C-alpha cells in the first residue's frame, strides 16, 4: 500500500506559469487536504474536500484551485504562480466518516520554488 | 476558530531522558481532536498520537504519551527514554471545521548522546 503519493517531488517554476501539483491516495479515504508549510509558520490549510465532488477553502486559498473528480485524486493548481507561493506543499487524507479519529495521513510533499 | 500555541521553539534532551513538549489550544467547540506529528529532517509528516476531547484517559502510543488537561486546554507530548532518532520537528494540531487541522508552529527537538 503506497498511501499518498505526490508529484512532482520538487519543481522550479517561473513566475506567471501555471502549475498543477498532483496527489493520489489509495486508502479510499473520503476527505483530502492541501497544506503549505513555510518556515516559522507551521502548516496552513489551502483547500480541502470532504468527498468526491465537493471542495472548500482553507486559511490561505488565494491563488490556488482544486478539484475532486474522484475519491483518489486531489490536484492543486496554481493558475499564475507568484514568488510568495514558494513553499513545501503537503497533501493529506483522512477517513472522516465520523466513526474514527479523523487522523490525517500525509504525502511526502512537493517543494516548489517560484522565481 | 481554533488556535494552537507551541511556546518552545527548541528543546534539548539527553538520550534516554524523558522530555515534554508543550501545546496549548483554544477552541469554542465541545468536541475536538488533538494530534501530534513528527517531522524529521527528511521532511515527511508522521502521525504520532491522537486524543479525543471526550477521552477520559490520556492517550499512549509506545514511548509517546499525551498529557491532556482539558480545563487548562493543554495537550503536552511526553516522550520517554529519548532516542537519537527522536530529533525532529514536532507539531501539535487540532481538528477544526470539516475535520481540517489547525497546526502550531512547531518545536524542534534535539537529542544528544
């Protein structure tokens, strides 16, 4: 079982370019999340999805969009990247069916640098 | 809105000693979950331990225990018998709306021989 995979592992991107970070989970979790991690700020929620077909905004959604066409995939798109989006991006998933602890399990992260 | 505060930017401990990492939280929710994650230098986020707000006993997972004091709104992580491999960044987090997590800024733990 792979758990959660993210691609790419790292990327250097020119400002203004469009970029999609991929996230796939094989645990059949209903909920998925995107966080960004910046030095000294911990992890902050960008977007989330409680189930396929639904998404919601987190603490720092501006400049990002997501889609959830199926249970397994939750891509994050930067429509026009800016240097302030330089960060490490983590995808996570959880079984938030209400019968468990909602523990989130994280992917390995994508390190994105916008120049 | 939830808030997590970790007041210790860094902690030092000698191998085989116990260490407590502090975490206080603020929420108006009656039902919530508290989590600790470990992030080693390799960067991955590793789930360590979970405490539900209605759990009467403190959670334990091997060498990790969560000292949950609901009235004080604290959820400190205790690591017993520290090992060199425990050197990492540790994050306290709590569930918010729709099972999303609010994280603290983390505590860097260094274990010395």
